C-alpha cells in the first residue's frame, strides 16, 4: 500500500470532526472550549503584562531623561592657602562652552541648586530650586516643550519663576500669584545668619510627567538664584544633555577630559541604577510566572486529548484496520491539540494587542467604575498606566504559547498512534 503524504487532506478532515464532535458522539467539546479559553486568556495576560511593563519602563526612563541631566558635572578645587576643598565652579561659562563642544553633547547648562521652603498663605511645601538661564531652561524637553501640559510662557522667565504643577496645586497658587521662598541660609549679620525670604511671581507652571518632580521642583533665573543662595559668581554644577543617553558610558571619558582636573561625573544611570535593576528583576519574574500560566493552560489540551483518545478508541481501531499508519493517527490527534493551541494563541494575541492599544479608555472605565483613586501618582510616580506594544514581546508570547501547546500535544497523540487496533476492537 502506497504511503500518504504527511498532513494529508483526510487527516485534517478527521481532526476537524473530532474537535467539534459533541460528547454524545464520543467527543469532548466542553474540554475543547476550556482548553481554548485557557490558552486565549493566558496569552492575553502575557501580552498585556509585557506591554504594560514595557510602557512603564519607557515612560519612567523618558521622564528621567526628559527632565534631568544626562550627566551632572561637578568640579573639586582646593581653596588657595587652605585645606578646604570647594565644589563650587567659578569658571562655569568657559567650562559650559568646553563641555558643549564635546561631540555628542547637545547642551551644557550651569546650575545653582538649593532646598528651601515655599509658602503662600497657610500652605508650605518643601521644594528644590534650580537656578538656570531662560535659554537653557527652554532646552529641557519635559519642562519647556510640553505646551499641552503647561500654563503660562517662558518669555517672562527673567521676571519670575517656573513651578511644578503639583507644588502649585498644594500651595493653591496660579499664574500671576506670588509665593514666598524661604531659605535658612540667608544674609550673614553680626547676630549670625538670618533666614532669607523673597517673593516671586509664578510665570510658568509645568508638568514633567513625574509626580516627584512636579511636586518639588522650581526653576529660578540663574542670576537671581546666585544672589538668593549666596553663590555670587559661582554655580554648583553643570547639567549636560547628550544625543544618545543609552551610550552615556562611551561619552563620559570625553566629558571628563573637557572638565579637567577635579572632575566628578554623575550620570543618569548612576542615579537610576537601583530602579532599573529592580525593573529588570521584576520583568524576568513576571515573564516566568506568566509562562507558567501559559503552560498550565496548555496542560488542559493534554487532558482534553487524553479523553478524546479514550472516547475514540473504537474509531482508532477501525482507522488502523483500514490501513492508516501510526504516523497518520499521531498527526490527526496532533492537529486536534495543536489546532486548539494555535487558535487560542491567535485570539489571545488579538485581545492582548487591543488591550495595549486601547489601555487609556479601558483604564478610564475601570477608574470610573471603581469610583476613582485606582492609580495614585504619589506612589507610582507617573500619572497614568502606560502600555507600549513591542513586536518582540508579541513574538515571544506567540513562540512560547505555540511551542508549549504543540509540544504537550505530542504525548497523547503518540498514545493514540500506539494503540493496538485488536485491543481497541476486542469488545466491539
């Protein structure tokens, strides 16, 4: 008898009849549906989780890079005639020009920084003041280049201050209002150092996308900050932005050379390293847990196929006596299991992709149904649940689901193929 080609048309036909057969006909349609739904939900959960994970990481890193220095440059110098080491930079204009000339550097901005108290009426908020020029402030993406999330204009920055939206809200302040900034390190008098209090008009309110930044950060004109913090003619640091933040380790040697003796560098990876490592560990753990979920869903296919093989023992015996080989029987039941896994994977991919693409309205509905407060930005740092659909994450989910569902299908299919037709038909 001539052998047939693998996965012939009749094998697909028989497998299709077995999949949709009802229990009264010796099928296991209920188990088929359970297996299908299980694989679908597992793949959906895996893709949705990977998308949220990717979106969360991308949003957090973007807020770090878009509102903070990619490299902060400090410089230690010895005060002449003493053993005191000062970290204040005197030649900051020349140093900023040298750093800006380094290949790969977008800009270098001198900064004065200080932690103070902001007051308006009975409200007080601890803030961190950044003294910076208006031109340099305009180059910070998350602060100056998000007009849809900001109020006011930086054209009048030399006349006032720019404040984060959360800090402004906690102070009850709006554009044009004046707030008092109080520093414990004020003017030096014969009676000691007295606190310095100055009032400033709010000319710009920004939203950087990070709760901690919007709650604590205030930008002040550099000259005014130098006067307020007793930094006449000096700055505390140089803020450096680069073209490719991911390649920051490759450009730091050139920045160090441009800074000269006493250079101290603090990159964005240094400041965010603990958080990024925690995210990496969480990513790996979540992928393993959800992979186990996909495996459990795939195991339902084994249960369904074992029941199907048991119920179809008589059919298997007849097919074998008609001339079907063990290979044909194995492929028939493999098609049954693999078909369920493949179709469930396709449905899961569709649902997972739709969830990632429409996460904003879905989250809004959940938040509304729960009465609000589902997402607390003061705890999570960002204002909404982000999702970023990456092709690599989808492909990993598909390969994992198809691989597991196809592999587990082989074992009950082999059991069916090895069934003795004489034993199957003995009591028929």
